[in-house]
């Protein structure tokens, strides 16, 4: 018999914290920790924004992925590791 998934109320009781048991993991398994991320707003003129969206569509990737690629290229240009 399949284990019943947690309810929305169960997931929100601890402000999004899901115990390994409620996440469907055994008590000895820890959920994989994702790296902490920070946001940055980028404002482009309309032409640049459209060009970015068209390029993303042409390449079959998201605009976000292209921006991450651009940040990594900037890091490389200045001798930093591409960690974005």
C-alpha cells in the first residue's frame, strides 16, 4: 500500500520545513541541501529584453540560463571561477 503524501497543512506547519520522514525519506536519509541563493533584479531596455527572450527561444533554454551563462563568462573574464 502506498504511503499517503503529506497534506498542505502538514507542509505549512513548520513554515515549509519538511522532516525527512514526511518527505518520504527514511529517518537515516537527509534531504539534499540546495545552495543558498540570492536574487538580483536586472533591468534591460525593451529591445535588449526582447533580444534575450528571442535568443533563449532560439537556443531552447530559459532567459535565466542565458543570464547565468553571462555571469559565469564575466567571472572568467576577470579571473574568477565560474560558480553562478
